[in-house]
């Protein structure tokens, strides 16, 4: 008849371990506990857009990658991965305005050829555009969270 007591003790011990594990997993996420958070969204004066600033850890976690706008005769090209569309079908891309800070920039796409988008309007040659992590920046800008 001692078996029921052993099961009770085992269940209590497992429950304590589970609670302990939850407490420890929160301690590892320093950004979740900080007042600053992993991102900051600020409106840009004179624009309908906002700028998104990430912490270095957030940028690493999102895997943010960029590429430079390139000249293509009188036009420019960007990787097709940098092209996003809003709800009304207008195209845009995220540009890097300073280290870890990104802002939407409207673009006009003439055509897509393979992995390249030929633009008739958009950021100047040499500007960095986000090729990986842009959708996450958009979600951050609009306050879409986990």
C-alpha cells in the first residue's frame, strides 16, 4: 500500500521541476524583461511611414540581410526578395537608414526577371534594401506580435 504515496511524491517532484523550468526559460530572454524591448517604432514626420529600430539581438534572431540597389542603365534593380506589396497592391521595400534602423520606401516595379526586380522608381543606387526579414519588419511596424 505504499505505492500511492510514491506516485504522489513523484508527481509533486515533476510539478516542481516544470515550474522551475518555466522560471528559468524566462530568465534567458533578457529582451522580454527589459523596458526597451527588441524593437522601437517611431513615426517619420511628413510621411505615412514609420521607422523601425531593432536591437542587435533582434536583428540576429530575424536574420536580417540586405543588398545594395544596383544601376541597370537608366533604371535600378533590387533583389526580388526585397519587394513587398501592401493591401492596395502598391510595392515597397525596406531601406536601411542607419545601423539597425529600417524604413519603408515606395517603389515602382517595371518587371521581374528571375531573382531581380527592375524599378522605374525607388531608392537610389547604393542604398541598402532588406532582402531577408522584411515581412517581420512590416509586422513590427504594424504591431503584429507573436
